[in-house]
């Protein structure tokens, strides 16, 4: 029975590693507020993140307050873009598939006392 459980565990872990290593073509992962030209790969998810600069024309970038930076905080929350002026602020994302295609947009936010 122990051998069966061990084999099951190894199979499960191998599956998780394969899922994380899948091709990211067709996906854009944007870190809002990341400085222009910056990019990184998240060590936990292996997702490639880029700056939001090429997708927005307004707003200002900030780093969250150091009191909120902890080892358990995901790196995507270290920077933020705020829009202090104007009533309408938009990101312009133009997927290569063009109009009429379905898109999944997932967002997460943290205030972090940047101001």
C-alpha cells in the first residue's frame, strides 16, 4: 500500500510540474506599475511578467510601502499604477487574434499605502 501511495504522489507532483511548464504563447501577463522595460519570471508559477507601460498612456507608477513588503507577498504586488487625474483610464490590449475573439482577463489588486 505504501508503494502505491508513493507512486500516486510522484505521479501527482509530476503532473503539477508539467502544468506549470506549459507554453505561455498567446498569453500576456502584465505587472501594473512595473518600471518601463522591466520584466521577470515569477519563481512560484514560472509565469513571465512585463511592464504595463506599452499598454497605458496615463497614470503614475509607485512602489508599495516597505512595511507591506514581506517574504510571503507575491512580487506582483510590489508595484502599482495609480490614476490620480482624469475620469477615464484604460489599458489598451490588442491581442493578435483580433476582434471577435474571447479573452480571459484576470486581475488582482493591493493598495499597499503607496501614497
